[in-house]
C-alpha cells in the first residue's frame, strides 16, 4: 500500500500549525460528480496534510487534530466507503490520551457502517484504558452515554498503557506506509 506524498509547493506541517485560519482550506466541502457520486472537494488536500502529520513525531496540536477528525466525520457521513484519513485523524486525536476525546472518537466510529468497520474501536480506550473510559462516560450526562457505555462494557480489557501502545503502533504503521517502508 502506498500513499501519495505531498507534491511540490505543498506547505509543511509547521505552516498549517502557525495559523488556525489556514485550516479553513481543509474544511469538508460536499459535492457530487457527474454520475451523482458524493465526494469532498477538499479530501485530497486534507489527506496530504494527514499523511504529513502522521510522518512527524507526535503528538500534533490537539485542536488541529480534532478539526481534521471533524472534517473526516463530515466526509464519511456524506460519502460511502472508508478512507484511511479517518483513522489517521482519529489516531492524532487519540494520542493525546484525553478522556473527553472519547465522544468525538465514538462519533467517528459510529458515523457510518464503513467507519464502524474501518476504525479500530480500541481508540475509545485511549484516554486511560477500559476502566477509565467506563468511569468517565458513566459520570457524564452526554446524549450518547448509554450506547457508548454498553459498547465499552463489551470491549476487551485494556489498560491505559496498552491503549497508548496500540495508538503508537497504529501511528507507526501509517508513518511507515507514508515514508514508503511498508
């Protein structure tokens, strides 16, 4: 599996992180082709940024990672299929190990049948492992609380350290793919 590397003239990672107003050029833009197939006008540019971000040591800026995942959620809600960019964006969020990110990760996983099958559900445990995730969600009044709690209780046991190692291994995999090592 190979991925397209950013072309000449593609701004480096630092350029994107300097000014959040630049992120707007990566915002999801719904469209349909001549055969009425849905797509995102910005998926290619966002994919280049995600490829570049996964290749640099992390974690990357949390707000930027969340923005990118939000755009991937919108993209996958609009179109069918699964693009690896959704997993990279989810990994960039998950590597921060923040319990509150369980909600956006749950939204990403549940966006469509394809994201349900394509995104690793262990990402939900990135904020400290299974017990920690269950405790955090149980204490919440979030609308998705009950469904997420049921799902978490059915998940395999995983400590915070194991969850962090899982996220790091998936990130390393994509970095190697991007750099042409696999």
